[in-house]
């Protein structure tokens, strides 16, 4: 029987080795990822959607978390206590902030940090307050009633709490994570006011305050991700305008990670409109590139979905799969940064 000998070819082996090296270098530039490349995925823990759903319900159980109310105070204590129970270092930033109508809001930004001493950091944020007026409700009789804010408030904080629970179980060694719960986002001028739409700075008071006075002097982060209305039925997330303008690499990283993690249908490759939201002061004042993960509906009464600023923004319209799509995607992004 004749034996076939395959000669070992040094040139071919060297070429193959070079290819492997290039692939490895490619991993390091993944924040420049585009639709053609594949991001190598580090192991991330499994996001538990039932857990995030429970954290959403727990906040709603306090009632609407409108600034200067008892429900707001108690829910703030709940959120800070939960992050502490998950091993985070919690800092509270209290401020008296002046609303458009002159009301002084006793505001409270709640900041939960992992590896507070690490220089390389990622910021994840969401607002935790509820809007005092359901001014987009189809029924005018509801326009001065508060919003329960299951989606528009509780959902973002709930996703952050679930991520914090998992980070305590699977610590991240090489980077720091800061979860910031911004207060007084949703106290913007109501649609029924004479001044409706006249002043974008009436929104996002807590994030404006933090961006001008960060909890750590000279605070920096690689990038930020804002979660706003991340639990609503039927949500899909388009590439929001300011996010593209200020943090396009982060947009591409997150959308590509969603696709590779199996949540591409929630993150279509589509441009959304420009939204006045907490990421704007983070980009413009703190100068940290920050994207907004926020739903974009192309039909219906509101671009943010049918329950936006209505009395129907309650647990009945929260979808665990949406919480999971966002939570698992952002977790994957965070664990991938921990190189
Ligand atoms: C405006 O409608 C001006 N901004 C939407 C930001 C927002 C409100 N996010 C949640 N509630
Ligand atoms: Zn709102």
C-alpha cells in the first residue's frame, strides 16, 4: 500500500499564523465594527427576564413616582437599597431643581458603581421618575393624572437592577460600571400648556444637573448607554438621531451585538428621529459619547408606542421579551469590553 505524505510547508503555516494574528488584532478594534465584521463574543451571564419584570412591578407598586411625593421617596429608597444588596457602591446626588413652572423638585440621582477605582468605565443610565401628567392620553379627562410609568421609567431601572444582580454573581474585573438612575427627566412642559414644545431644557433636569456636576470630579467613561422605555409591548429600537450624531460607533457596536446575540428583530438597521432625552446632556455637557435605546413606532398616536404618557403605561403592557432583548444585548456589550 502506498503511503501519501503531505509535506509540511513553512510558507503556508506562516501565512496561516499571520491570518490568525490579524483576526486577533481585529478583536481589539471591535468598537469600529460595521455590518460586515463579526464581533467575537465573550461569555456573558444569562439575563433573567422574569427578574427584570418583577423589578418593574416592584417600582410600580409604589404608585406613580412623581418628584416631591411619598411614592417617589420610598421608591428611591427601594432602588438604592436593591443596588446595595447587589454589592454596588451607591452614591446619591441630591439637588433642588427648578421645573419650568417654578416648582422646586427635591431630586435625587442614584448612582451604583462596580469597581469604583477602575479608570476604564462604562456608564449605563435610565430615568426613574414618573411623569406627573398623562398629557398624551386619548381621553382629555386623564391629561392631569400622573403616569404609572411601568415602561416610561420603571423598565430601564429594572433592566439595570437585573444587570447589577448578575454582575455581583459574575464580577467584571478590568472595567468599572456605573449605573445612574436619573431623576426629574419627565417633568417637561405638558402638551396642554400654552408653552408646549417651547423649551427642550424643561426635560431631563436630573441628567443636566449630573452632567454639569458629575458625582466624581472629572468623571470619564468610554461610552454611555441610556435605557428609556425598554419594556413596552411591540417595541423595536431604531438608531436615534443624537446617538448617531455623537456616538455612532457605540450605536453600531450595540446593534451588531444585538444581531449576533439573536435579538436582531428588536434592533432593526434603521434610523430613528432625534429625541430630547438624558443622553443629550451626557453627550453635550459631560462630553461622554452616549446612545439612547428608545422605541420608535412608525404608526399610531405616538412614536414611542401607544401607552406613552397615557394612564395605560402599566404592567399589562410590559413584555418580558423586550426587557430580555435589551438586557441581554447590553450585558453582552459590557462583558465584551472587559478584555
Ligand atoms: C420629548 O418628548 C421632548 N422627549 C421625550 C423624552 C422622554 C419622555 N422619554 C421619556 N419620556
Ligand atoms: Zn416620559
